[in-house]
C-alpha cells in the first residue's frame, strides 16, 4: 500500500464506467492505493452493479449514474475515467468520455473494426486526452522481463517470435462455447479479437516494428451438433444421459468445482451476492446459457487459429491459439541474432541462451524466474492501473505503457488475419491504415 506524505499530490479522482467484473477489479486499485486513486462516481445502467460499486467505494447516491449523459464533464466530480463496458460499448462510451475531457483507461478490445480503432485514436489526438488500453499482459513481470531482455540488446535483432495461447477446455467451454464471447454476432468479436488481441499486441510490442503483412488459418471443429456424443442432451442438468462423466458438465464445472462462477452466475446477481445451490441448479436447467450442452450451443467462434506476420524489419511472427487444452497457458519463443529466449507464463520461467563459441562450448544458458504465481494476468491488472495514474500525472511511465498510439498494430493484425482467413491470402497491413477501411 502507498502512503501519502505532506508533499504528495492529491489522489486522481476516477469515474468507473461499467461496473461489471473488470470495472470492479480496476476500481479495487483505489482501495489498495487510496493516495493515488479514488473512485468518485460510477456509471452503469444496471442498478445492482451500480450500487454494489457505489457501496464498495462509499459513493453518495447522486454520484451513481444510470447513463453517461448525466455525468458532468471532466474536472467537476472526476478527473479520469475507467471504461470497462462490454466490447460493443467501447467506442460510443470512450468517444463520449474523451470529448467530455476525460483521460480514459479503456478495456480491450478497443473496437470491432479497424475504422473504429483509428477513429478513436484520432479523437484522442484531437481532444488531447490520454487513451490507454487494458493490454494487461504487457504489465505482467513475465513479459516485462522479455521486453527488457530485448531492449538490453542481449538477443540482438529479432529473427522470429512465436507465441502460443492454450485456452483450457473449461475456459473454452465457459467463455467461447456457452458464454458471452461464443457468438460473434452477439458479442461483436471473434475469438482472435476477444481473447488473443493480448497476444498479437504482445507480438507487435515486443517486435517494436510495424507489421507488413499477415496470413491466417483456422476453423471451428470441436463443439458442433454433429460431434455430440451419444446421449448428450440440450442442457446438462435436464436431458443429458452422459452428464455424470462429461468433462464439460455445467453442474460439475460451475456448481461443484465453482470455476467460472463470475460468468455462470451473473444472471442471478439480482438474487443477492451469493445465490443458493438450489437457485443455481434451477437456473442451469432453465434459462442460464451456461447450462447448455457444449455441442448444442449457438457458438460460432473458432477453436483454433494461427496467425503469421511478417514485420517491416523482416522479423517473422507466428501466433497459435489452441482451444481445449488440459491446462491454460501461454508460451513464447524468440530467436535473435545473438541468442534466444523461451518461456512459459504458467511457470513464469524463461530460458535465455546466448551464442558463445569459446572454450569447449557453443552457448551460455541461464534460467530466469519471474514472479507470476497466482496472480490474474500474471499480475498485470493492478500494475496497469498504477501506470495509468502515472501517465495522467505526467510522471514517467513503464516500458509496458499501452497508449493508444502504440496499441493499434495488434488490433490491425487481428483485422488483417480475419480478412486473410476469409480470403485465403496474405493481407498487406497498408490495407488498414486509414480510418475508412
Ligand atoms: N483486459 C483483460 O484481460 C480483459 C479480461 C476480461 C474481459 N475484458 C474486457 O473487459 C470488458 C468488460 O468485461 P466484463 O466481464 O467486466 O463485462 P460486464 O458485462 O461484467 O461489465 C460491463 C458493464 O458495463 C455496463 N454497461 C453497459 N452499457 C453501459 C454504458 N453505456 N455505460 C456504462 N456502463 C454500461 C453493463 O451494465 C455491465 O455492468 C469487455 O470488453 C471484455 O472483453 C478484458
């Protein structure tokens, strides 16, 4: 916890726009570091969520707004905004906030089209307001270590960079088969944008050059009606004959193991902070989307995808998204002209090898352990908010800084990959460089 002294600046006053899972998380920084950040208002059309955050931060009723249009301009009751609305609401809310004079910390994905991303960047430039994007993985000690190794020059110039994301079977089922990012029409995002914009952002940030062209392959194969096993029903707890042995059983995952509860029980929030097991079971058997059979949901997002990128400096990037792994994890392998670095976010370990052809060996090798144990996004979430506060104060920001200007290329790679996949061709990034594309 940070303590203020007599010469410390006042805490930054923030309005939280969107008091859902992420909004509550970022706002919790104010409880950890009250000398840096204080929540002074909340905006959310949902009264339960609005009041929950209002209570947590002792906000009087008149500071709990149902609509952005009721929020006064920046400087009156808040100086900055944390925009943690859902994907499709990012552009209208962030546009409104920037024009009302707020520096904005905006959740990813920035927007669902390249035109909207570039237009939001333009609004930030025109209004002169800071816009930072929640690419939280950049702040995890693991990726900070990778970035610093690259900046130190130990690896030389990057020749290739490979990143993988393994989305575990339970995570895939909850979020991308049953849940709110399962259907691209409903959420406004495919899985590459909603899940892996972090990873392609990491690739662009680590390569530190502009991407030139992109190719992609991928498909949705796993959770389709044709692959439903004999005995599968439409809902786990009503008409399924294999529920007791099914790895994806909603009863086992969300009730018995209690994983992914933030999503699975969000439809029950009006019943109070902790619905009973009976209430949960009834909801799984009736209208809860998380109670659906994974082979009979309305999912349309891919369960595997690769993205190949050629950067202007010749570096080659490959990202692989793998759905349904036993363990969720991210891995990285970078080869440079002087050495190579490989690691796994799950263990936090990196192996650094540098060419050294002297004496009786060919290379030097050492292990680097980063501290990621048990921390959400490898510990990046709170570090991101701290960096936002520093940026607003005009203090030096971290190497991870996610200002809009250096956060666009990852998104453009996503849009180029989706076009490349649909049109089965390499796509030139120049196709996306104007706000009319
Ligand atoms: N950075 C990350 O790693 C990460 C991780 C998970 C989710 N996300 C992203 O964070 C965002 C929020 O996700 P979440 O799970 O917290 O969603 P959520 O649905 O729990 O919260 C969004 C909230 O916004 C409110 N809202 C809707 N329209 C609004 C408006 N016009 N003004 C103010 N509030 C409004 C909703 O009522 C809801 O309470 C999403 O875009 C999601 O993709 C990012």
